[in-house]
C-alpha cells in the first residue's frame, strides 16, 4: 500500500503594530517570498493573535477587475477583490485566504485585518509617511503627490523611517504611538519595526519655501478622515473611526507643512 504524504505546512508570523498574524502555506516558494517581503517583521516571537491558511489559486466567482469589498455576516468577515477572497472569524481567531501568488494580495488582507482591529481600539492606519527622531514620531500626511515620498527621501541620517506610505497609529495611554510598517510606497523600502510616541502630524503641501502653519480642528479632522484607510461599511465601526480621528486631533498637534524639496525642511521638524 502506498502512503500519501501530506504537503508540509510553512508558518510565517508577521508582526505589525505589536500584533502578530500567522500565515500558513503549503508552498515553500511563497513562504520564502513572505519572509523576504516582510523582512524585519517576519519571525516574531509574539504569540499570534490570528492565523490564516493561504491557498494559492485564483478566487472563485470573483471578477478579476473587482475592487475591494469588506462585509460582515453573523460575526464572520469576508474580504474580496479581483485577486483574492478571504474569510475571517475573529471569535475563533482563524481565517482562510484564496489568492493569486503575488505579494499585493496578502498585503491587502493584512491591512484590512489591522484596520478592523484598530477601529475597536481607537487607532487607525493613515495614508501618510512617518519617521522617528530622538525617540519621537512624526507623521506626514497627504494625498498622492503631496510629498510623502519626497520628505522621506530627504530625511537626514539621524531619522529612522517607519513608513513612506501607511502609518500605523495606536492609542497609548493619554497619547498615541506610531509603529513601523512593511507596507512600502514609492521608495519600495519597508520601515523599521520600531515605535515611538507621536509628537505631531504634518499635512503636506509643496511650495517655494519651508514653513509651518497651524491648522483648525475642523480642517485637521477632515484631512485625517480623508486619509484614513478603512474598507468596511459597518456603521458601528465607521463611527469608531470617526471618533478616533476626532480624539487624535484633540491630543496630537496638527500643522500644515509647506516645503520646498530640500534637506533643510527637516530643520523645522523637531
């Protein structure tokens, strides 16, 4: 009698923001890709909060051009896009992902999971660059073309880049902390897996000279809400995200940073 050997399962723990998600796959090449993709964030000793089994196959019954859709039924979440379909039950802490063999699908699933967890905790993912200097974190937010990549590239040697694309903001006591993320933007460089208390958020604008101006509470809230990454339409969670943005603005200084693309702009960021 011939005994069939089950394919070996490869487990890759990916820790972002102090929370580990364990990814299991039977494909050794995909496991190596995950290790390389999330270098500095993979292999965390922190026990996983959630586990996902990853199946490498085109998702069934999904339009290849479909945009992301996140919905919840009876406490179980479903995430869909043209290149992946994922189911996740936070109560059992388990989920399954069916996706094509590319890193962008798993990136999207991880971002969605973190946004849902953070919404309950008063935090969020923000479309912004962030960096750490002298033990303090600074965020630089703006739409595409506002200068997030530019200001990250201009950072002097004493600055640690947390991300040039997606900032991880978590409530910490009376303030907030920013954590490094592996979600890279145009620099194609993952951030450092470190964190620091947030000192200020700068709303970026390009101009002929470097200057910092105050921003009204209403404008700051509107700009933050515009740049928060959140994919679900559940009214309760949407309310949590809005409250988190308002609370953040009440506790963290927000300024407008108009800058000319030169290294001297970092003389203003202290």
